């Protein structure tokens, strides 16, 4: 794990935290309020430190996977990586939760769409840090 890895890891973590705040703290507030009572913990009972630890773990492994497998093809490689990760993570988060919990379909669809957008942005961030290989 070189310097570039740690820069990418920090970039993904910071971007992920900002995107999570925008998605869950701004864009979805009214959607969360429209959910059946008792589906989610009250705000004062949420464990924000645990959420941050989860963000660190996910950022570390996203960076690890990208760093070990990137081909140096630039931004479109980051978009592709983000799409793949999004389908692996956003699909079960949205639709498996919808299948097993009394959330509205609107919330499931928004989790999926925003999750895909988030992972694409994170993939782009990774591709920007790793860039294209230098030509001799």
C-alpha cells in the first residue's frame, strides 16, 4: 500500500461521507419521514460512530479492490467500477430491504438510484487518483 493508495482511501472516505450526508441527511429526509412508524431508530438513538467506522471499512476495501485491479484506462474505468460496485451494493440494500421490511417502494427506488450515483462518483474519484499510466 503506497502513498497513492492512502490518498485514494482518504478521498473515497471523505467523498462517501459527504455524499451520505447529502443523500440521507438532505435528499431523503421527507422520504424517511413518510415511512411507517418504528421502521427506523429515532435520530437520537442512531450510532453515528458505527456508521463512520462502516464508511472507513467500505472505503478501505473499495480502494484495495480498485488498486489491485485497475487497468489505468482513466475516468471511464472509474465509472465502470462504480457501476459494478453499485449493482453489488445498492441492489440488495434497496430491494432486499424492500422485500423484507415495511418501507415504501419510493424509498427503495431512491436508495438504489442514489446508491448507484454514489458508487459511480466514488469510482471516478478512484480513477482520478490512480489516473492513466505514464508513458515513457
